[in-house]
C-alpha cells in the first residue's frame, strides 16, 4: 500500500455555490459567511447554479438547480489543489453526462456526492450552520483522509461507473467492499466493464492532492473498454474511445487522448473548426 505523505498545504479555500436569483435570506447568509470565512483565512470562489424546468420522463415536481458543466469541472479541479470547503446555499446538482438534455433524475448527481471524499461539504440554510461548517472544516483539513494513489477516494467517482454510492469510503471496511466489487491497487474495473489501470509512466507536471495526501506528479489511469470501444463522461466533456485505444484519466476529472485519427477523441462539446 502506498502511504500518504502530507506536505505543507496551500491556503484553504471556500467554494460557495449560490442560486443565480438569491432571496434576501440567502444573500444575508452569504454575506455573513463570507465575512467569517475571510476572517478564518479562507480564500473565496463563488459559483452560481441555474434553475431549470425541463420536464423529463420522470416528472420532477420541483425546479432543479444545476452547475454549468464548465463550472462543475472547475470546482472539481480546485478540490485537488489544497483543502477546500464546499458550501451550498441551495440544493444543487451536476449532470453525470454533460450533454444530456432534458435532464432526468438518473442523470442528476447531488453536489454533495460530486465533491465527496475530496472536500468538506456543508449545506447552509440558517445562521447556526455557518460556524458549524467552519469548525468542521478546520477539523477535516487537519487530518489526512486518503491513503495515497491506490485509495479509491482518489478516483473521480462521477466518471468511474458503479452501482453503489460509496458515501462511507472513509471506513476501511467500506474500502474493502469497494475492492471486492471493483478490484484494488493500480487496477480496477468499473460497472461498465471499463478497466482503470494506473499508468506506469506519469504524464503531466501537476502534483495533485486529495484530502491532505499528496499524489505522485502526473499520476493518472489508462482507461480501456471491455468491448473494445465506448464513451466516457467527464463533468464538462464527452470522449469517444475507439477499439484498441485508451483515454488518460486524472484524479481531478480531466481526460486526455492522443491527437490524430484513430485515438480517443472529445466529441462534446465539439471543437471549433
């Protein structure tokens, strides 16, 4: 097992998720939270969620608030550059398939699950929630909640297909169950039959962190498909992988393929000519 090494972390950040049209109550909570977060030394990054009312075949009874695909990808990227507190002032979701339209319940991933294991999350709907969130974040960021590159909490679980939610991966017994279902170490297979093999040769210069653990520079997986070809969904991209090829997948949710015909290709959004 690769042991996690905690290095001097970057200054902590608070990612705030707010509705585009906030009520006076929410604006008041937001102002109070920002003041207290800045006093605690947190840098602030704010993202808005847009309310959609598209009717799916599942007939949601309430409007759904979504992070835009590029915002979702940026939020997830930031989780890997020092300790992060994600604070939502409304229920928010991320599309599993960013190209899906209209949205269905199956395609909507709660923000809390999207950032799970890589950030501390809080949903604030009243003044008492503000100090509680800051105190819990301070405790969370003092610990190392990841055992290194072979820990399943390093995976981008919104891209890694699984029938379970795996909300309790902080428990060693839950990680054992994950290994029984998907494999362990540097080789795992997701529920779509895709083989996630940790690459022996790192690509890239970035050194990412997950919950206090510093990963090897350029660490990623080569993702191959059981039936020779398939589609892979990131927070803001869709990739098509042809037979005999793989796509590089990074812990912060980025995918990368080789340029040229016959290799993995981004098919959504389409590149401008």
